[in-house]
């Protein structure tokens, strides 16, 4: 009986922690409240009018990145999960953007790999989907984004005897 209770408490604690990480603080929260609740951001980006965007990426294999916008007065004005097809469509319709604008928009990529011709990097983000896809962007050495699209996440393929 005691073992069952300990397991139930551990399960409830894990669920509460997971919920805390997926529910953004309410608008109007102070910057300090956000940092206490969510910890140090994975990146910070300056916003117009003196605000700051706090990035909370779930890592190279994670499928979420939350962007929390704090105004110049130190209050949370907006929070959104930016890894998703609707956000990617808006990004693709925006036209030419820079590397820094891409980072400010959807955050740190989960993977980066170089390509030789033309010299560039392909950045990839995993995102919530039932398909095994990545969102990808080609970033040139001059800091411009030269294309975006979807690619297959090869880590989803089961190992084969032919590899």
C-alpha cells in the first residue's frame, strides 16, 4: 500500500511539473514572475520599443518552443508556442528574412548541418505532428534565409539491416 501511494505521488508531481511547463504564465505577469516560474530562457531577443522575447525551447528532440514577449515595463504581453504549421506558413509568406529574424520568430533550431554548395547551413526544427517531418530553413553565410520547407526526420526511421 505504501509503495502504491509513493508511486501515485511521484506520478502526480511529474504531471504537475509537465503542466507547469506547458501552460504559459498569464498576460500581465512580471518578468521576474515568468523567470521564477519557467527558469532561465534558452535565448533572449530584443523587441521594438524596448521589449524582450524570452525563448523556451524544449531542445533538439523537443517539439515545442514557447516565445514569451515582455514589454519595456517588464510585463508579459504575449506568449505563444511557435513550432507548428500555421506559424511556418506565416513565416513562408513573410518574404525574405534574415538569420536573426528567423531566430526571433521560431527560435533555436534543434539541428544544424552544413552544405558545401552554396556554402550554407540547413537548420531543422521538430514540431508536433503525426508525420515524421521537420521544418527546415537554409541559412547562407551572409545571414539571409534562402528557403524554407519540410523534410523527413530520419531519426524516425527504424534501423535496417542494410545500413
